[in-house]
C-alpha cells in the first residue's frame, strides 16, 4: 500500500509517532518512510509541534506518593549496601562498588521521566480531539476572514481614469477619477473656488470629434459622486467644467457658460 496516497492514515500514524504509542517495527518503518517522503516527514513534524505545545501549556504534575516511597526505599537500600561493603573491607568494596543499576541519580531521573511521560500521554490523549476541533475552528475562522477580505476588496474602488482639472492659470481645482467597477465618477475639490448660490458647475466630456457631452451637474459638497459608464469616458481625451445656471443645462445642448476648469483624462490601467 502506498502510504502517501492515504492522507488520513498518514495523520494517524504521525500522531501516534509523536505521542510515542507507535513502537517497535512499526515505528522504525514509519521513520524510514519519513526519510523518503517529504509529506510523511512534514506530518510527523507538525504533530510533534502540536503535542509539544500542548505539553508546554499544561501545569506541572507532582509525582504520586508511591514514587517518593520508592525513592526512599532505593536510598535506604543504597546506604545499607555501602555499609555492608565497608564491613567486608576496602578491596571487596572496590570490586563490588555500587553499579549503575543502584545509582540514586539513575532512579531519580527515571522516576521523573516516567512521571512526565505519563502526564504527557494522558494530557495528549485527552486533548487530541479538542485540539483537532480547535484546528477546525481556526480553519473556519480563516475561511471567514478570507470571505471578509474578498468582500472588502470587491467594495474597494478601482481607479481606471484620472484627470486634474485646472483653471486658466494652471492652478489645480478639481481631481476627477473614474471607477469602472462601481460605475462612478468621483470629483474632489482641491482649489478654493466656490460657485454662487444661483450657479452650478457642470462636468463635460470633450470627445475627439463632436460636441461636448454632459456627465452631470455638481453639488457644492467637497466630494461629488456622479453615475457614469465606461462608454462615457472611453476614448475621451479631456474633461471640462463650466459655470451654468442653477441646476445646469439640459443634456445635448452643450455648455452655455464659461469653461472654468479643463484637463486631460488619463487611463491608469489597461
């Protein structure tokens, strides 16, 4: 069986390997496969990282009284052995010095290591399902974040055309951008001009041939939005703003007042 074609089995074996329940020949075979296949090696490393994090977050567990009793018995036995060796004489004591099996440090380290492994195994076993649930929740949360970012990206204006309209002294007075995604012209006043209450500013498209085309009448707000389509600005080399009677002039009649601002319309993206 090709283990790499069974991701769920790879996850189970990697979890068992990291937990320490995969033993003997099965553990050696898994290690050999991990050396040969990056997918299996990555799964093992991921599970080792997960369980290491779980172990770090768990509170310390004190050894049971039985462990301490066993340590006391070992210490007492070691003292008695030393006393017996001393009674037999120096030569016998040297020849039969305490071996590594009777070492207090050995048994103390083994006791603590055994307790730590037991705690880790219990904690990891209990929290394995909750860890997977937590990871599923994180994946779902990431999915929601992607959807939210996609929605924000869709709502973000796309600037396809831009124009800076200036007066006869080349002083910038109006910044114009076109958003094809939202089908909208955005006009921002950047100069100090303000029309009289009985007058209105009207935006015009100046095609290469033919008469000017009205794109809308501006209000007196600092930022004005006008509905427009791509056809209204496509192949239009310039825009202009004229001063008209209140409410502007009807479409198709052309500007009747003076042209106050004018500028080239530039396409920013193809």
